[in-house]
C-alpha cells in the first residue's frame, strides 16, 4: 500500500466531463489499495477571469481582497471532484486551506507555506477516505485567506506530499511530462524520462511553467518524489530525481523562455564608484527584483546601464528611477517590454566548456541580436527581441542536439 498525492491542473478539470474522468483516475488508485489525497487547481481560465475582475474593479487593489476573490476557483473544483468521487461509490471529502489548515505567511498574492496540520487528514486517509484539497490557497497569520502565486497548486501538492510523507506526488497536466523545451512552441521537443531537481528548478525559474518554481524547491528540500504526467493519456511521465539517478547526462537538458521580463536602459550615467548602488538601491527598497544586468562604458566618462525587472514591475521601476533623476544624473530612461529571455540549462555545463559560445554562434547565424547575457553554474540566459522567440528556441534546440528523432 502506498500513500500518494495526485494534483490535477486546470485543463484536467476544465468541465464536468473532465472532472468525472479525474474521479475515475483517482478511483483506480483507491481500488489499488492506496491512500490518496487529491489537490485541485481551478477550472482552466477561471483564475485568469477572477484576476481580471479584481483589476477591473480596482487597478491598485488590496492584495488581501485579491486573494479572497482569486482563491475561489479551487473551492468549486474541490467540491465537484469530491461529488464525482462519491458518485463512484468512493468515500471522499473536500478541504479548503483554512479547514486543514495550510498555514502561510501574510504576503498576499504570493504567500509561502509555513506548516500543514495533517493529523485529521491522516486519520481519514487511514480509514480509506479520499481528501480533496483546494490548491493555491492558504491561511495567513491573521486568519485571512492567502494565495501562493500563479501556478501555486503545484506547491500545495508538493507541500502536502511532504507533510503526509507520501510515497509519490503525481502532477497531472495537459502534457505528458517535462520536455526539452515547451512542446507548444518547439514541435521537435523530446519528453524527458527523468530530470534532476536542480535542472527542473532552473527550468521552472527561467519560465517553464509546467511546475511552479517553489514546488520544485520544496520537492528538492524535502526529497519528495515528483512525477509530471498527463491526465489524458495513460503513460509514464517525467520523474524529478537526484543527479545520481541519471545514467547518461546530457550537457544541455532543456531550453526555457520567459516573456515575464522587461528591460530598462539608463543612459549616460556618470561612470564613477557608487552609481550601480545608487540605481539598484532604490529599486531594492521598493522590493523590485533585478535579474540580468549589463553596463557599457562610453568614452566621455559616462556609461549606459541596462537591466531587466519583472514585466509587472516595469511601470513602478521607471517611476522610482525618474524620481531620482537629478541625483543619478542620467540623460534618458528607456523601458522596453518587447523582449524575451531564453535560457539553456544543464548540469553537464559544469564540466563542459563552450556551451555559451554555441548559443551565441547559433543566434548570430540566425541574425538575432543579443541584448543582455547572464550565466550561472548550470545555465546561460540571453535577452533578445520578443519576435525571435520561436526562431531562437527551435534553432538552439537543434544546435544542442535535442531534437526528437523522426
Ligand atoms: P496546469 O494547468 O496543469 O498546471 P500549466 O499550464 O501550468 O498546466 O503547465 C503546463 C504547460 O507548461 C504545458 O501546456 C506547456 O505548454 C508548458 N511548458 C512550458 N515548458 C515546458 C516544458 N519544458 N515541458 C513541458 N511543458 C512545458
Ligand atoms: N489556479 C491557479 C492559477 O491559475 C493555481 C494553479 O493553477 O496552480 O494560477
Ligand atoms: Mg500550472
């Protein structure tokens, strides 16, 4: 007998027919003699719609009330999945985050899970009852509802699996695993049987939305066995594993892209000590994260500084810097959200030279200009114009030998 957590994403729960199919999937696991906790996302499109309503009602809205609204999608699917299971003769009960509770901090809109009280759930699982848990939501420090950031029900599932010491955490989605690149853009992308925690973490944080970044970090810290698979086809998916479980390690295992960043160029700041601190200090004070940075020194003792921030922070970042214009002494500020960040990822990079060079050469051959570069131990990222996203992804995928055969 195993204890498993099964998480179903929005597409898998998009309508009542699919919810019934999900219930049949869960029922199979129960009939196999296993204890099952289910974590649900909202129906496809529902969270987007709820987010839209909060924006329409109030552009600069209160994050606490945003959470009250956007967390509701998961309440609907939790109840429906429990009903569908009951219809199959399976003992099932839905759980909202506050009922368990799943405790979080108070950072509304992107709260972090602190703890999950599992005693009651464990008792029911032991009696053969299926617990259907609303993902994405939590209970904040002051008794208010919180949400975990977009894609957060992956994190609910992994956290619950860790707390329940589950044998497996299956993430059911609309693709049958983790691919070498987004299969919706790169037709030749290959499904990976296994990927290391570290690579998955880097893929997710560089934009591969198949798993929320925090869910991977949590799986890595708590050694949760995560599998990504399709709720539509019956086939093994991708296992996220330790590095020593991978026999033949590729140098590059995946290519991710992110359209969530925007670029700002601060033109002609005086090139002297303290300038970077003067620019990035105020941004940090406003909780605006800076990702990639490049500085070009010109001859007249001035420099252009280019960097990226989250696209959602662009407007705020520009206004913070404009306020400091006199002190910073720049001549112009150029925001640009028509950019995409492309990243090649692989633990094999640690021991192989030339990965970055191959990226630069490939983009050069396609006539694509690189605007900013950043690297880490297992990743090289470049910022390019958004219109080249598909071209760059496909060319790099071929250049690193990742294309599926045939
Ligand atoms: P869910 O609603 O099930 O959580 P998501 O839309 O959040 O589903 O995540 C699945 C999507 O992630 C896929 O449809 C796919 O387009 C996208 N994706 C991006 N990069 C990858 C990748 N490397 N492998 C698989 N899917 C990816
Ligand atoms: N429904 C939430 C979202 O769309 C959480 C999730 O799908 O994981 O972001
Ligand atoms: Mg998701």
